[in-house]
C-alpha cells in the first residue's frame, strides 16, 4: 500500500459562534490543509497518482476560502456549521473524495487534516 500527502495553505477569517472566549471574536488564520490518499498499484511512471493532479483539485476547492470570511460561505456560519478545523476537514474530505478518486482507478481518500496554527490541527477520515 502507498500513501501520498499534499498540503496547501490559505488565509481566511472566522468567528466561532457560541465559543466561550476570544475565538468568538473576528480573527484570522493562515490555514493549512493536508490531504492523504492511498492505493496499491503504481502506474508505468512509478506514481500512485501525480502530486500535481491532487494539488490541482485541492487548490480548486480551497480557492473559495482564500481571503474570505468563512462564516459567510455556504454551509458555514448562520444556518450552517461553525467553521472549526474539524468541520473544515470534514467538508474538504467530502468535497474532494469523488474528484480525487476519479483521478485513477484504485485511489482512495485517506484523510484530511486542517491546521489553524502550527501547533493545533484536526483530522477527518473514514474507514475504507
Ligand atoms: N477543537 C477545536 N478547538 C478550537 C478550534 C477548533 O477549530 N477546533 N478553534 C479555535 C479558534 O479558532 C482559535 O483561533 C484557534 O485556537 P489555537 O489553535 O489555540 O490558536 P491560538 O492562536 O489561540 O493559540 P494559543 O496557543 O491558544 O495562544 C479554538 N479551539
Ligand atoms: Zn480561529
């Protein structure tokens, strides 16, 4: 079994609604998103899948967050979920699962991790 990991960062602001502390106030982070995929068979180039292809899918997705107020985006904030690292990891996993797995037969999403700061991150994965 092989595992590939790619990471990209974006800058965005958020508010944690109902949070009993300073994170309930408007503030920003340079968020880092790490995506892991897994699979068993390498192609004739010796790759599970091209890093560039996964990075392209990740960039397409996280562009919607860059230099935005996340609470204003569909699915987050009022009427949606709080923009925590956990909820972003879930959203990104579910959004990338199909496009990434379509890149090559046998590729599976493994997990998505989201860092709000260098010392704190959340990971979402599904057993498959
Ligand atoms: N389980 C979670 N806990 C917290 C989240 C989260 O998404 N999931 N988010 C926050 C806030 O967004 C906060 O801005 C980030 O907290 P933290 O990483 O602790 O960053 P600080 O800059 O506040 O770092 P300190 O080390 O605490 O100074 C809070 N909790
Ligand atoms: Zn925060």
